[in-house]
């Protein structure tokens, strides 16, 4: 916005009709830009104040930061997100890097963005609804941008029961193999469990449990496509 170096005077601060949490700021009788009410309060803005170009730039930056934070909160209301997920969403919405950094810092200060808490949530949610082996859990968290040390500690702290999870999946999946020969069904199930992140040290006892102790030793190397 072009303005004289001596600044311009606030001539009106009017509530926005569509958003009661925002106001329209008028400088020298002309609409200039919108601002959140919280910024108006924080900056102690009032009619009659004179704003320099630097102050206007500062206010516009604060407005962008509030918009970025609110956009992030809307995203986080659906489920917890990793820091990278929030950053990626804000980038797609066109926020500049500096604004994103400031928004993330504020969200981290409020503990709305916390990769340790996110990793714990992700592991617990998977265990309860879609069991995964440690290997696949780690891969999923890496894809979410969580660092390796946080992943390692989170999985260790969660004490993931791979055998119980694999058995649960196996009992459900084996129903679709009822028409197959036992050896074929074993290979299919072993391949399925491997894709869910379970190693053969877990897959083998599951096969033994579900196939009455008879396990095809070739099961760990078969990648039948279902």
C-alpha cells in the first residue's frame, strides 16, 4: 500500500458484517484493510491514531499470522497433525515462510502442534483400529515428517503388541481364503501381514496359530498379489 512517509490517520474501525471477530480499518476516510479484533486490542488501535508505513506493514503481517493460525486450528480440529502436515497445508494455502514459522511457533507454544504427542496418538489409533507392525508404523510416521528419534522412542514407549495385532488381522483376513488350498492361503496371509509391517518372526507364530501348527516354510518369501 502506497502512503506518505508521515503516515495516515485511522478515521474509522468498523465491525465486519460477515465476521464479528474482524473489523475494517479506514485510513484518511478510505477503507485500508481488515484486521482481527484481537490484533486491534493487542496493538491498542483507536480512531485518531496515526500509522506509519512500517506500522501498516506490521499490522498486515499480524493479520496474516492470525489467518495462518486459524487455518491451522481448523485443520487440527479434525485430528492431531504433525508439524510438517501443518506446514504443508499452510504452504498450499499460499502463506509465506515467515508467516508459517510464526504460526507454528505459536501453535507449538500452545501444544497444539507437538510431534511427540502426534506420534503417540498415531500409534494408539492404529493399535485400536488398524493394527500395524512396528516397521510400517515407523514408515507412516516418517512420511508425516516425524524425526527418527521421536519415532523410535514413541514406538518403544507404546510397547506395541505385534503378535496380538497380527493375530487380529489374520483372523479377519483368513475368512476370505476359505476356498483356497491351505498352502496358498498361508502364502497369501503371510504376504498380507508382511505388507502391514510384520516381520516373519511375528508372521510365523500367527500362521501356526491359524493353521493348526502346520506352517509352510516358504511363506516368508512369497509375494502373491491378492
